[in-house]
C-alpha cells in the first residue's frame, strides 16, 4: 500500500520524531533544574500533540469532532512556556492550587467545540466567509478557537518577556558573569513565538479582506512549531544550567542610584552598619582580590566576608550605585589595565590578560574595558607604551 503525506504533515511528523528523544532526556536528566526541565518537556509534549492532530486532520478520514479533539491543547503552550520561565527564574517557586486557573481557557475551548457542532445557538461565534473567496464550514466554525489560541500565546509571550526583563536585572545583583544565567536565548524564543502570533493574525486579516489564500499557509504554523522548538531547545534547553542554587539567597530589588537612608527602613541593615560593611568590603577587595575568581557569585563573597547576602547586595547597590555584576567587573577591568602596563606581562596576549583578570568571556572583557577607558585593550597598551 502506498503511503503519501501532505507536505505540512511530513514536516509535522519530522518534528515529532525529532522532539521525542529530547523529551525523554529532559524528563530523565539529572542535570540542570529538574522542575524547569519537566516544564520544558511538557511544552514539547503539547506541541507534539498539536503536530499529531494536524496529521490526523490532514490524512485520516475521521469525524469532524475527532479531527479537532486535541486542538484545545493549544491553550496549554503559553502556560507551559510561562511556568518553564517561572521555575528557572524563581528559586523558591512552588506549585499552588491557584495555578490551576491557567487550565480554564483550555477547558472552555474543549467544551465549546462540541457545543458548536450540536447547537445552532453558537453560530454567532462563527466567522463569515470573506467576499469572493471559498472557505469551508470548518474554517468559519474554528474562527473563535484560532482567535483564543493566538490571544493566549500573545498574552503569555508578553508576560514572560516582562519576567525575563526583571530576571536580567536580578541576576546582575547576584552574578559576576551572566552567560546562560541571563536566559537571553529564552528571550529570543519568546520573541519568535510572538512573531509567529503576529504573522498568523496578519494572515487572518489578509484572508478576511480577500487578498490572501489561507490554504497556502494554514496549518504550517502548527506543523513546524515542534521542529522549531526542537532546534532551539536542542541547542540551549538541554544545556541550561540551574540559575540559582540552594546556597544563593535571592532577593529581587531595584538598583538605587545613590545611598538613601530610607532604603534601610525595611531592612535589618542600618546606614551605620552599611557604612562599616562598605569599608570592610573595599579593604577586602584590594587586599584579597576575590574578583580574580572566575564566576564569582555574591553568595560566595558574602560567605568570605561572613555577612548576609542581602546586606552585601544592599551595600554595593547603595554605595557604588552599581549592581554586583558591574562592581566586580570594574575591579577586573582595573586589574587588566595594570597587567597590560606591567613590563613583566608584556609577553602575555590580550586573551591571557583577560583570563588572569577574572574574565571568562573576551566579549565581556572588551565591552567593560572600552566602557571604562574608551579604548580597546590593545589601543590602551600601545598608547601607554
């Protein structure tokens, strides 16, 4: 028997088979953040179900109800992405009964479909066929479902982008190197999802105006999404480190621009103690040079100073008007400048200097150095020599 597949069905099948080993690894892997890995696994599982539903719709001769029975799962893609980011960015995150509210839209959509098929009362939810175009009854009946899906994905994308923006500010108060902990790759994944939403909405509008043939594009979003997720998650998701460890005392706060006595009103750190801690910190930085430690975290420095993490963070923010990330890298840049000028280190390359100063990333080193001296490291060395 000859088996033939629609092109979009073939893409969907490739995506499902590609995603399957990734899902197994994410669910069973002992590395990284286990809760986050399982949220990501759920995201891949939901997109795979949608791809299988697309194949069933295109290739199988089943009832209209069964062909679209799994499509309410679309309403879970946004929540899965949202909780994946929540578990990564909030170390004290715990599941609560209130999180079940995120399942309600899927339940509404699941109930709505059989009601539409059975009762004419719900015809007001259907979209009229665009003028001068032929469209199936299914297309008009599914309009409300498509609209709710893309609204859901759009809203969750915007919410997760806001969480990631706050997270990028937060990690600067706890890490001297950002790398994977900044979750920049997740920002681009979420932006890609938002672009997909906007593109699909534009497609619907153009079709409604009679200037676009939906048949040339419809279905490819659902069919290609699992494969797109696989390509991105395969590179980044499987090697995503756990952002915060159990030793990190994490507090989300805004970075102040100057010392403010009101800052300490809700803290056990008084202005007097903050001043003492600042002097102790500065002395320790010049004498022991902890900034030379690669990947230094504020929790590690707080342990060396025998102080609370939140007290150290408040002191650095208040007295230097900088985040921990900028504060430590300022010392590294000054260290690099000294090494560049030292005669006994003239044989060292710029990369060697960067590493000895505590930087793991040359791009980070160049960026901070040029911001401080308005010269590249090589220009700085040549000018002084």
